[in-house]
C-alpha cells in the first residue's frame, strides 16, 4: 500500500519543479525527498520523475498519480472538516437499534421528534430481535442501542435511562369488579389478553403480587402488540398486564383502569448503549440527553399522577 507521505512528495515536486524546494515545503531533507521518490517508483514499477539537469518534472504516469494524490487529499480534507463540524454541531448519520416493543411505544416516536428538532441529522431506527441488534452494533452498523441490561453487548458502554414497570389494566366496566383486595383466583378467572401464548409479564406480575401463578391459563386473546392489547381491554374483552412506559404514552391511559402504584412491579432497566469513542460526538451525546430528558419527564408525570 502507498503511504500518504509519498503522495505528498509527488505533489510538492510537481508544484515546485525542484527537489530542494519540495524538501523546504515539506520540512524534510533533500535526500529524504529523493529516497521517497525512489521507493515510490520501485513499489509501483513505473518512472514518475523526469530529470533535465537541475530541473525536474513529472512523467505522464507521474502526472496521473499526482492528479490521484490531489483528489485524495481534497477528499481527505473534506471528510476531516465534516468530522470536525459534526463534533461541534448536531448533524450527520445516527443509527439507533432497539427492541420492537419499546421501539413502537417510545424510541421511534422520540427519535422522530429529535430529527425534527435537528434537521441535519440523518436518522435511522432499527427494531429487531436482540441477537440481530447486538450483531449489527458489534459490526458498527448501529451507533446506539436502547435495550434492557441483559441485552447489552459485552464490549460496550452504557448509561441508565429508566426502569421498566408493568401494571394490571382492566376495563372501566361493572363486569370487571377488581380492587386492591381481589385475590389471585378471581384475577385469573377473568378473560385474559396476552402478548404471547405464555405471557411472561402477566405471570411475573402474579408472582410478585400474589406469590402464585397458573401456568396453564388459556388467554381469550393473544396479540403481539401492547397498543392492541390496551384497545381490547378498553373494549371490555379482558384484562392484561402492560409495561407502564407503554401505558403512560397510550391513547387509552384515561380509558381503562389500574390498581395504582402499589400494584406495579419492576421488570427491568433500560440502558443507552454506545461505542466507547462515540459519546465524544455531539450528536450521540445530545441524543442521549434528549432521550434521558424524556425519561425524567415521564417519571415526574407519573409522580404527579400518583399524588392526585
């Protein structure tokens, strides 16, 4: 591979038409210039310099290589200026990976808002399975991940965003008489709306609140979308356990009922995951601060809701 110093030498000779003047421009010795050209010609197997007494000029091949060198340095300076500008301005490409559930309920919408505020950001949000997100992150296809702790890649930096809680939601209907004294048997007798066939959120909630689960419960509806689950609850089709980060942002927040804060359980914590060197970029740091600010705002809103 040709090193950039050889290209710099060739450009300087073409500009000055002199080994000595080229040496002065590059702040090296004349012998270093001569040796650099000799090594360059040997490496590529063509003659680059034509000597006529004290005057030197580039051969046809040398002129072609000089043109290539000038184009290379022009592009290099352009890229470096873009990098420096991006470090001082929220701009450039930013790719974010997250799980489908939190992606649909939170990350995607906040990312769109972020891109609206900073129109020079070229933003992409990828919602996928954890193993695919980790692979893309490790291949530098993703700049940032927003995932629970157990999905954080080994070689990554992390900053905590918010805890994920879940809560029981039920229809605002006389047919669903549920209060803080309702027992596990009564809860499990109501029609159930599950995210998947053996809904882990529902069973975890039951374990935390009642110390019991029934593994062979048959749900009335299974729908792989928290939004549609809430819609089904609103329509009186059953009860469900929903992440609070979904519920807090949902259209149905004031249209279905819950048992309040004391009947919430913590599922996990979400983290902002990034490559070690990336946090120095202003776009990454600003995106974290925006997402974190939203997390804090929602937590404060939850606190106000609980007081009232």
